[in-house]
C-alpha cells in the first residue's frame, strides 16, 4: 500500500506532461485557439449586448479575430453624430482564454469519468472567460464614460473625446479597473486549477496523500515494499 501511494502522484504527473504537450501544440499551432475564440465570439455577441443593454449595441468579430464593440455612446460635438466603437484585440482575447488546454490536461491526467469532467469543466471555463471579457469591457467603458484614468490601471487613458452619458461614481471606476486586473492577470491562471479542484476533489485528496508519502520516503530515506 505505501508503495502504491508513493507512485500515485508520479503516475499522475507523467500523464499530465504527456497530455499537455499535444494539447498546447493543438491549441497554439493547429488552430484550436482561434476556433475556440470564434465560438466564444458567438456567445459574446449574444450575451454582452444584453448585459450592457443600455451601452453596447453589438459585438462583431473581425477577420483578424479581434472583436469590434459598437456602442450606443454618442461622441459630444460630433457632426454628424458619431458612436463610440471599441476594439478588443485578438492578443488580449487569446491571453484570457489560454487556460483551456491546461484544464484539459489536468482532467485527462486524472483518473475517473474524464469525458463528463471535460464537458463540465469546459462549460465552466467558457462562462468564466465570458465574465472576464465582460469585466474588461466594463472597465474600458468606465474610462470612456468618466473620461478619467483609474489609479489602479494608469496605462488605460481616456480617448480625446467625451460622451454624453452621466459618469459612474468614482469608486465604481476604480472597482472596474481592479476587476479588469484580476480578469486579465489572475483569473486565467487560477481558474483551470480551481475547476479541476471542484470536479476532482477525491482524486486530488489521494494525490496529496501520495505526495506526502513521497516526501516522507525522500526525507527518511526509507524504501516502501
């Protein structure tokens, strides 16, 4: 039993490495990332205009895979009246969804009902990705509407025009910028691990026990038989 416990973690780690290599190759070099981005754009085109129904008119996927956000915000003193159009770059979108192959690798390396877990895990990560993109859009809209830089993200500056919409409270501007920081830099890295933990709690418990056995054997120099 101790020998089996100590080998459990090593077997899982080997399977993880074996799965991650082809998954990342397929994601970045075989077009799976762009295919996923295309599917996500369809969901975003349906959901984001409803979420920001007073501000966003439509989401249009461009040929280069960036997203054009057509808003209902009218630029002041524009003749004829012009609406604000924003662009979410392909690079930013790919960064916000790079966790999919890592999640699949974690789930495939873990024994059990892999297909069902991958389906549920993918759906959860799609929802989290859409929330992250919506958060980024919210923060950009807040900077445009308030025509003010948030101290949390001073790199995002307002455009050289103003819009005829009442500004957000200042605290909401800073909150949206903080949420954008989390959605771009933190959530894409930890979301796959959190989903894996939610879907495979018993397996992870056994892996932790196995890791503890390995550390104990390594520390004491004992050999399990």
